[in-house]
C-alpha cells in the first residue's frame, strides 16, 4: 500500500471540512475521488501534500507517517501535487516552469552536474508526452492556452519524479477534445509507474480511467469500490452522471 489515510479529519476554524476519512492508494493505481463542489476533495489533497494540517488521524506514505511534515519534505518523499487552476508561473518560460518542478533534487546533496543531466533527460521525457510544450519551450506561461497550461502543470509535477501524483480537477475549463487528451495522459502516467490520486468534476471520465473510486459528501466517504462498478451504481449515476 503506497498511501493510506486513517480516520482523517480536518477543520477550518470551527468548520469541519473532512470527517473520519479512510482511503488508500496502491502502487500502480489510479484512484479517483468524486463529489460535489464543497465536499472536501481539494482539502483532502491539500492535507496529503502538507498544505493543511489534519485535526485528527494520520497520513501514511510508503510506510512512513507524513502528516506533520512540511510540503517540501513531502515532495522529496515522492508526492507531487498539481493544484486546481494550473498555477503556472506566468513570467517564466515553459522550460523554466518545468525545471522548477525538479528543484528539490538540487537540495539532496548530489553533484549539481549529475542532477542537471538527469533533469535534461526528464525534460525530454516530458516533451515526448507533451510535444506541444517542446514547440513552446521558450514561450512564457501567460501566453499558453488553457490546455497547454494544464499540460505544463502536469509536466512540472512529473519533474519531481513522484511515486504518487495528486491531480486536482485537471479537465476544468478545457474543451472536450482536450479533456480526452488529458485523461489519456493520466493513463500513460500510470503505465510509466506513477500512481495517481485524481479529483475530478467530470465523474464519468474519471470513473472510466480509474481502478477504484471514492465518493465524498460533506467531508465523509459515503461510497467506495471498483470504478467500473461505481460507474453503473444507481446512486452515483443519479447524483453525478445525470441519471
């Protein structure tokens, strides 16, 4: 088991955002978390990545408790978070944005030349996955389309060489043909050995690519199981798939 959340709760002041959540992700899995806006999905990802502290429970990654670690250490442990809204650096080029994703490697005491050579190799792997980014390598982040910015955000996350990639609403605001492309890329990421925890408002597409799924309502897990089963479950179809 790669990631395990045990009895996880989280508060924003007096407001409870998560309540007694139990969830796990195995090596080589795509797990999706679906639910309405405000259900707590983004908060859950933020707790895993160390941006928000839980008020109760544990986050265990690779058999080590990580819920009291700072975000940069969690990245070094092998978790990368691609937040909702892309959040690329608008005044940096595509190449610079990607290299920022791998900056944690320079802090590991390894020779700089070795790290830079490794990162150049990883850049080429990212460009193979996202050819449009290579075409725009010297363009600034602000000049990219929404789809290109999403590709850049995912590529930047992959530059950290994560064992687990947290994706928050990767299809939000994208044209339908780009949505299909993003979900194909998510499957490729898994095939290359990175597990994925996916929060996604397009529940139908998410359930089609995922191995397992959880349904979050008002901060609590109310349903879980194989994604293909949940895709055909009446309660899921009525609430999230339009009947």
